[in-house]
């Protein structure tokens, strides 16, 4: 299993250069059965990451371009009347894929954004009174433009909370960008990628993540982090119990990728910025993006033991 996971990471890193930690976080998010929000400027490799993961993991892939005129039916699907049979036939939308890229999710209206809520939380969608299960595994990667850019609708807290992690790819290092400029186009590399994991192997690994041992000391560390966000005056919004569960699940997946069957405090610290940053709000600016500074405060002030 460790060899397969290392091979997956290596294959993705061959396409997305110089982003080892972000790739590892993305795979950990999938192994923990979460969903991933990528927030960055256009052209930073967000779409490339999602497509590469789908190829390496052997998952069916659909990309939904979110725009201001997108309707929920464009995501979920709709029933069309068949004149020959006299019946309505349901045509599934792009949400019925194993890896769904919700591209530029904050360019769509809140009504269309909310079409993903049930899918991401329950693994199913309800359309015209009928509940339809989604594929297994089901992994949503949403990309988001910075809120300072025009034509965007901020994701509400209830939507942000559905994402296990929020990750920013950032600008590449000079050496990685030089290799990018000298090498082949990334899109030309994708067709050559072969699946490394099949569905059975991926399902088996996902099922093993909750079994990664977390000692009482690690659990207490997670609880102290959550308690600090709820009691310290700098925090306008603290971590919910769902946030605590997400932090522990992500730490277990991170430990598995490191080849361990137990969690150490460094695993919690490694995933904390991605798991907690989008769930926290600064009391001085509750509508802003102070989560990153608050996470750094937690890492400094809340000790593992």
C-alpha cells in the first residue's frame, strides 16, 4: 500500500512541479473521504492537479464551469420527456462522476452553489422528489478565485464547512517554473498517465484511515486546539465538532501517507492550516480572511503536551 501511495504522489508531482506538500494534502483529503477547495489566482495549476489525480487514481472525471447563469439542473441533471414512450427520462448531470471539478465555484450564484451541499455531505442528490446515490468514491475539488476579483459570490460558512481542506498552490519556485518553461505542456503529459490504484485498492485504503491509531495525548491536543478557538477573544468563529473530526481524519490520512499506523502531533500540525484556516474568523474582521494568522497563533500558543 505504501508503495502504491508513493507512486501516486510521484506521478502527480511529475506533472505539477514543485508542489509536493499541496499534492500530499490533496491526496490526504481524498483518503479521508473529504472534499478539497483550491483557492488561488487563475493559471496556477488547479485544474491540472484535479485532472492528474483523476488519471492516476483511475476515477471518472467531470469538470463543471461555474458561471453566473449556471442553474442547479445544469449540475444535478434533469428529466426530459420522451415522446415515443410518453415518459420522462432522467439524464444525470456532471455531478454523477467520481471526481468532480467545480471550477471557479464562487462565480456562480448562491442558488447554484447550494446544489453541491447534499452531494458533498450525503453522497447523494435529491432531484424531483427522488433520491439518487452518487458514485463511490465521490470527491469534489472546487476552485475559487480570490474574493477581490470581480464577478464573485463569497461562499457562506455552511458551504465552506463542507470542504475538509482549503489549499493554495501559490507561485512555483524559480527552478520549478524554469523546468515548466523548458518542458512539455502539462496537458500533453496527462494522456500518458496510467492508473496506479483501482477502485478496490482505493476503497480499501480509505477504509483503513479511520483505523490509524490516535493516542489519548493526540486526541487531547486536538481538543485543546478546538477549545482555544472557542474561548480566546481573537476568534469570532471557532471550530465546530465537525471541524475537530475533520482535523483528526486529515491527520490520520497524513500519517498513513507517511507510512505510519499511528498519529503524532506533527501530523496534526501539518494539516491544521488547511483544515482550520477556512473555518476560523478573526474577531477584528469577521467577514475577512484572518484564518491564516489565527492558525499560526494556534501553532505557537497551543502546545502538544
